[in-house]
C-alpha cells in the first residue's frame, strides 16, 4: 500500500470510532455537572486551594489546584469535568505519538484507544484530583525520555526537564517514575550521555521549575511531606507495623483489578496475539525501553513497601498505566491486526457505553436508588444559600472566610465569591489566615452534627463575646461577637427522612454585627 494512502484508509476505518469518542468525551464533560447536585470532595478542595494562589498547600504541590480553579472560573461547574476529560484525551494523544514512533500508526491508534480499557481512565477520572492531573505528565515523560534516549536532541532533554518539574509541582509520586529514569541513565552504556551537557540542562530546568515550591516547603516545615508520611503510616494503622511491609500485595491487586476490562478484551482475542518467542525477535529497536518504564515504577513501590515498610495507597497507581494499552496492542500479530482492531473497537464501544450508563445512573440517581447520598449528591446550593443568608443576617460586612469542616467550607467558598477557608487543624494548614484578619473580618464556622472535632487555634487568641455581652464596655474594635445555631437542609432524595444537620457559629467583628430580626 502506498504510504500516501495509508493514513486515509486508517482514518476511514476509524472514523465511526472517533465520532463515538467525541460523543463520549462530550458526555463525560457535560453530563456530570447537570446530573449531580455537588462536586466531589477533591474537586471542591482543589478549587478552594487554587483560589489562594499559594506555592504549596498542606497536602500537595500547587499546580493541579491552580489549573482546576482556573477552569472553574472559566466554565463553572462544567469546568472540573471538562478539565478531567481534556487530561485523559491529551494522554491518549501523547501515547499515540509515542506509539507511532516505534510501531505502525495502526498499532499506535489501537494502543491509544485501549488506554480507556484501564479503569482509572474512566469513572475515577470524573474527580479531577492530583492523580488525574498526572495522566498527561506521565505520558509526556514516557515520550520525552524515549526521545531523549533515542534522538539525544536538546529540545527533548529540555522537554523532559520541564515535564519533570511540572510533575513535581503536581504530585510528588511522579518521583516513582523519575527514579527509574535516573537509574537508567547511570547504567554504564549511558555514561557517554552523562558526559554531555544535555542531561544536566534537563536537570537544571526541572530544578528551576520546582525551586519556588521547594522554597515554600523549606519555609513551611515541609507540610505536604509530613502529610504524605502520615497517610502512608495510616495503612494498617493500629496493627503491627510488619503489615505495611506487605501493603504492596494489596496495591498490586488493585492495579490488576483496574486492568480487568483490558484483560477481558484480550482473552477474547487471544488467538490473534503473537507468540512470546516471535514477539521478542520482532521487537523494534528501543521498544524494550517502554517495557522498562512500564514495570520499573512498580518495582520501586514494591521495594519501598517490602524493605522500608512504606504503606502504599491504591490510587498512587492511577497515572502509571498510560503504556498498558500500547504495550498490549504491540502483542497483536501483524497478520491479524486489521481484524483484531475491528473487534477491539467494538469491545471498547461496548465498555465505554456501559461505563457511561453506570456513571449516569450512579451520579444522577445513585442516592435515590441506595437512599444514601454520595459526595456528588450533597445539597451544595442549599448549603451555600443557608450560609450566605445566615451571615447577612448577623453581619453587615461581606463574608471574608469560612472555617471548620473542609468539605462544607470548600462547597460554600466556591459558590460565594471565594471567601478564604480556614481549615480545621493546625494554623499552618491555612497560612493565608491570621489573627489580624479574623479580628478585622470574622469568620463563619460550620461542621456536621456528630462531628465535633473542629480545631481552629487562631480563634483561641481572639477576644470573643456573645451578643448579650455586647455593651459599651466591650467596644474594642478587635472583639468578635459570637452567634450560633443549626441548619436543617433536606436531601434531594425525599425518601431520606433525616435532614442534613449543620451546626454553625458566626464570629462577627463588633463593628459589623447586627442583631437578628
């Protein structure tokens, strides 16, 4: 077949599938915003963080929150879901670009599409968080590292450094890929490369991009690392610590479960796969590097768990499998590729249709089926209205901050013009808050009935009185007047008899305080 006609023939065969994918991505970008009554926890939290434009937050680096906040500002409640699907689609495009450099365009297309057969790239991608934000970062690092190793061009090395820096600004778990890449570079056959300036230029770019956050870490007591350590130790907490040395077993099991749709598709097409012996002998140059990058992060994690007792979180594996579909596609025998591609496209359409229907049912009707709301079925707007009405009733000043439960606070903040959030816990978790700010503007504290462990140390250092104590003797401008009460908010499922009970305390500067009518 002439090279000029091959792309046209491929496009003709794949056009119906591309149309289906367009409809799929549109549905996943738009429908959740209209089916749900609230956004997921990580989304609301990320938006709230991003509104502060800090170089770091107590849990994570900043890049994901900045991008998420920006998309929410541009597109409203559609923004987070649109952003997630853009990240998934960008990952597929990068994998295609990588695949066609090693195998044929058809293999690259099949491999790129099969990425969607990994569970992580479907339903979990609904919640844009730091794991989803890593999807194109990992895929881009695969491509940039492959190009750097095979072409040794300065632009590829610079891209590698930039992506590495952006990855570290997204989530530190990208180090599980950067470590194997660094180890690969120190192998004896790569020593000539290390004598050139290009790898060091890449390292310079990576460090330069990460440097502002590194400075933030130093000046904020390494907060995210402390949080990550606590999360790791929380695995099997309360039991003998030896169990954490085997947390890798559960982690590997979770990753295999995420691959079940891909496994099923290949079980039904097993007769069309090439033999291991033939595959080894027909493997293109440098293709083994992809297998190394696919397997080595898992080897790093297993080592950390087995040797050092690091408790592994299943979701750490979310961005690690962008190569799974491509490597699986490379196993298809060339003589059966056309037939197998047709069958796999049909299988993907069935799988993606099924998971879309399940998403619609769960997000749109899950609470009414189970009579138990998930985070995406909380009364976000009703809660916000209650908070705004309450504050306007007791204060003539604008709502400057919301405090207490981070879930409730972030929901109110993202729908109220973004007052700051003072998070329950050490004051270092909310560095944008201060005693002076509280004295000047006050705050609205919220927590759910039955969850009383709210810790707000800054309020302990502020003078507080009740409304009945507000006399001329307490006219200090730094005094806050306290009012409290409880909201009863109905769920959207009218069969849930017990309403949502939210306790609140308004700390109002005395110059803003107004008695309830």
